[in-house]
């Protein structure tokens, strides 16, 4: 078994077929197919269920992908060690939507200038999804909202956020959870740490929660809030930078709800050179607006 076999296997798993995997790897399809067939023969197991051009991982394939990811990460760490621990190669970073929009542009610009050999791939998601992907080797590191109460992770404090409520401009002052509980809550899907804070606070008033509207972007949330559809929760840094949105009002939350810590997390004992370089930049105050 060679590292190239594992790289081919991972690419087919990620892209769902030989054709797109070959394009991503800049290899011919016949070579990718041959590598994959040889790997399955060596392992004595089918790694994919083939349905025309579509290829889905079998249960054995999903189990093997975890090991393949770990082996390839270790191989890259070994190369970096031999090269003098230079941050290089692929780096899969995750972040919450708000962090990606308001905090990362300057930080990642500095990171790229210092470590141009790193091939950074940024993915956004909820805190729950990002933690799962870090633990499952789908991401090398991620920016998530505290508290993180799961073992197997290392963390570094990165940003402090002030969460605010956003409502229509004609909305009067919001001073209690009872005023929010019966309104539609404009939120991301379950797993969003800010959504949980809003739901917990709104339900503290004793009234049953109103309708929950799941949206996919803060820009949409702001527009829906401006229309009077409901109320949204987001970092003030996002609300302040949203372009072209009018007709909204900003409402402060109690400190125990409003103050949110964003941390950089990675698997315990598995920080690659690229991850350590980012952690060093964060620790040196490379995060604008900490």
C-alpha cells in the first residue's frame, strides 16, 4: 500500500467518482481506477458501492477513510518535520459564518503572507458541525463558539464577540425574554451555538417559543428582520458591517447571553505545522478586534 493509493482513495471518496477525482488529482481516469482496484484487492474488501458513474463509500470504506486521513496527515507532518517544520501543504480550516465574514479576512491575509506554501481551504458551518468534522478528521482546525465540552481537543481563545438582537426599526426596546418568545426566531440550523443562546434566553420568560425560521446567511436574516418577520441574533461585528441593509434596530442582550468567546480548536496531539502556525498568529494578537 502506497501513499498515492490513499490519496486516490480519499479523492474518490470526496468527489464521489473517478472522473472528478482524476481531475482534482491531475491524473488520467484509468490510472485512478487502477489504483483504486489494486487497493481494494490488497485489502480484500470493496470500499465503494458503484452505481453507474456514482460511487458511494461502503461501511468498510467509511471505516478505512478515517485511517487513510490519519495516515496522510501524519505523512505530511513527517515531510514538514524533515523540511524544518515549515508550514506547507493542504490545510482544511473551518469557521462559523460570522467569524468567516467579520474576523478572518485580515487574519488569513496575514497568514497567507507569512506561509505562502500552505494551501488553505475554508469551510463554514455551525459549531456542532465543525467540532464533529475536526474530531472526524474532516477538518484540521476550526473556529467555534464556546463552551466546547467535548474531550480530545486542544483550544486557543481567539475572538470575543458581543451578541445582539436585530429586529425591525419600528420595534421598541427589547428588555425581557417574554418579548422575544412569541416572535419568530430567525436563526441558522440546529448546531449553531448562537441559536441555542437565543432559544434558551427566549424560553426563560416562561412563554412557549414562537415559530423558528431557519436561514442560511446573515444577510438574509437582516433582510427578514427588517421586514418585520421576526428577530435574529448575531455578533455586533456582523450587524455593523452588513452592507445595504436598512430598517433594522439593534438591541443589547444581558451580559451572560451577549458575551461569547470564539476559540480555535484542533485534535489533541495532532496539530500540524500549518495549524501551529495559525495558532501562533492568533496567540500573538494576529486577530483583529479581539
